[in-house]
């Protein structure tokens, strides 16, 4: 889900000076690659864009000690790690990635406690590391903490929710993201497979017990490959939750 970003954090003083002095140079530019809108006139904007741009396209540089390794590729320098909430450095690095993810998804920025706060744990974060950069992330949350019927079926073609049916799912994919340059390489699928093997020790979670939170277009395509079901009407249904 692409969206336009405009800086809200620039100081009023700076903005005013800049608007009064040179309306021509104050024009905003939209980066065609990361889709951020920013002003090339301010150093702050330029630096912020560079940081966002790099992370969005190439992922975040990752320290080799961060995260517990749950899978390593036999061929290449690739692995999947699980974030340990007791390790501040790896939590902080993941939160930085989540800022970019939530910006892109237009999603709330305050839904990290269930994988990062030791007192409120009910989920896990997994990251895909490739050539020493975190290039993908999936955040999984438990769905059974509140006694609410959160499960729904979404019709893939029309994105309509099937009325009056409340399926029960055990885990929810709160966020899933892969940096732009690494998409369509099977990274998201691998993250989903490895997370269902590592949510509970010694058990692999059936993929049909996992639901999606408001899938984007890309997310819907991934969901249709991962765990959609075909209804007797012939329609493809995605497991979702609210
Ligand atoms: C959705 C997203 C995580 C997919 O990541 P990815 O690493 O490119 O996905 P994968 O390569 O593992 O794809 C797995 C399968 O889904 C399909 N798929 C995934 N994204 C697709 C897309 N945009 N178009 C067509 N098919 C797609 C792949 O073709 C593949 O199927 P295959 O095994 O038959 O080839 C990535 O596009 C992304 O980060 N998008 C922005 C954030 C977002 O929308 N997140 C989803 C929130 S619900
Ligand atoms: Zn950019």
C-alpha cells in the first residue's frame, strides 16, 4: 500500500523562513523509488529522506549478535532470527524498522508491546537477514487473549467480508514487510513458514489457524498463496481478523 509522506516534524520557524524566502526552491519532490515527498532545500529533509530511502529499499544494517537464529540458508549468507524482548539493542533496531513498515502500511505505530514488552508478551517478531541487512519482518500476535470473535473470511476477488461467520483463528499476522529491492524472492513466504514452526516450542502451528490483519493488495496475493481456502462456491477466501 503506497502512500505519500510529508514531513510533520520540521520546525515552524524553518518552514516559515523557507516559504517566505524562496517559493521556487521550496517545492516538494517525490522520490520515484521510495515515494517519500520531501524538500530538497532543507538539509533535515534531505538527510531524513536518505535514511528512509535506504531502509525502504535495502533494509537495515544488522548486527550479527542480534536475534536468536531459527533458520540458516545452506547456500548463502541468509538467516531468520527471532527477536528476544530482553535484548534492548535488537528490540530497538526492530522498532526502527517497524517505523518504516507502519509508514508504508499507514498503520498505527503503537502496536509493538505484544512482541517487545516482557510484561505483555503475546506474540513474536521474526526478521530475515541477508548479507548483514534485515530485509524482511513478520510480527505475529496471539488472538485468544480477549474473548472476542475476531476471525472473519474475506472474499479475495471483491475484498468483502462474509457476513455472520466468525471463524476461530489462533494467531494473527499483525505486520509483514519485505524491503522493496528484495520482493518476490520468496522471503515473506519463508518468514511465514519459519514463524509457524517457532511460535510454540516443539509444535508447528497449522497455517489455517493463522489470519491476516487488513491485507494490502500485495499482502492479499501473498495470503492467497499461503493459506487461502476455496469455498464450495468456487470463491477464494482469505482468513482475516479485526
Ligand atoms: C506483501 C509482501 C510482504 C510480500 O513479500 P515477498 O517477499 O515479495 O513475497 P514472496 O516472494 O514470499 O511471495 C510468496 C508468494 O506470494 C506471491 N506474491 C507476493 N507478493 C506478490 C505480488 N505483489 N504480486 C504477485 N504475487 C505476489 C508470490 O508470487 C509468491 O507466489 P509463488 O510462490 O507462487 O511464486 C511485500 O510485497 C511487501 O512488503 N509489501 C509491502 C507491505 C505490505 O503490503 N505488507 C502486507 C500487509 S498484509
Ligand atoms: Zn527515496
